[in-house]
C-alpha cells in the first residue's frame, strides 16, 4: 500500500529531475550575445566609407588634401596655357615674316605688340635691338636668345610645381605611415595586445595615408611628364619660327645691300 503511494511521488521526482536536465542546456543561452555581436559588422563596414577613410588617415590627410587641390589646379592651368595654338600663334608669325621680308620693321613690331604670346614676345625683343634702321643680325639674334630664356623659365615654373607635388605626396603619405605605426607600438606597450581594435585603428591610419599619397602622386607625375613633353615641342617650334624670321630679315637686308 505504502509502495503504491510512493510510486506517484517517485514519478513526480523523476519528472522534476528530467525537466531540470532538459532545461539546463538552454541556460547557455548567452549565445545571444554572439547574435548581439553580429551587428558589429556594420560598424566595420562604416570604416570603408570615404569620410571614414579620411578620419582614419589622421592629420596627414590635410596636407595630402592640399596637395591634391594644388595638383588639380596646376593641371587645369597648364592644360589651358601650354597649347601650341596659344603659344606659337602660327597665323601671326606668317604675317610677321611677310612684314620682315618687306623690311617693314614697324609693322612687324606692332603685330608682336597687339598679339602677345611667348613667340611674339621673343621676336619683339629681337626687333627692339634695331636702332636707327641699322640691321645687326647678331644683335637681333642675341636679343631673341636672351628673352627666350626668360619665357621658357616663366612657363616651366607651373610645370615644375607638378613635379614637386608628385614627389612630396608619397613622402607625406609615408610620414603618416610612420606616425600610425608609432601609435600602434605605443598601444601595444600599453597593453593593446588584448585590444586588437586599438591596433587596427593605428594600422589603418598607416596604410590609408600611404595609399592616398600614391593615389595623388602617380596621376600628378603623369601630368608633369605630359605637359613637360608638350612644352618641349612648343619650345622647338618657337626656335624654328624665330630662325625663319631671322633668315627672312637677313635675306631682305642682304638684297637691299646688293642694290
């Protein structure tokens, strides 16, 4: 009888123990923090935005930004100025040749004054050496040569500035790399080995600044060589035009002397 009464009690105890055993594995439900940690991935994705990259790059991004602005401005300026049609003025040079062949020096000088350009400025400097109608070809050539050096130096300056920017931009990026690595080692010295996010911030600064310096420097270097080669061809055209004018002037003066 007593055994019959104890059976329900024992069954109840077994059910309770079984329910506890089944419920216990659910206790490690702290797996929920793992799911909660999953939203951390968007935070990492935010660092890939342009603003995040600028912020992660640190203070060196400011001088690099200035370098990019100056590089773009100089490229646009050289594209507008370093042009054969603007610097050589072929139609005006033909008129100057005609005037010089007729020994109409005053008309040739007026054509140079009314159409300012590097080649006309050089020709004018040579024509200004003509005093009292006396033609000294060597003196005229010397005047053109002296002024051509000034013109070439003036127009080479903006092109050379491109070379400066192309050279210092990667160096500034390298400085940012060194700065980021110093901060990374300082974080490690202060116990950052257990906090990889501290090291990641500093290392990202180091890598972003180097990449930015190269991204700025490479196109600017390409622009430098492009405009330098174009200007070299223009200088050769100016020398040829001045030589043709000198030859026309020399032939005209020689014809007058023979008469």
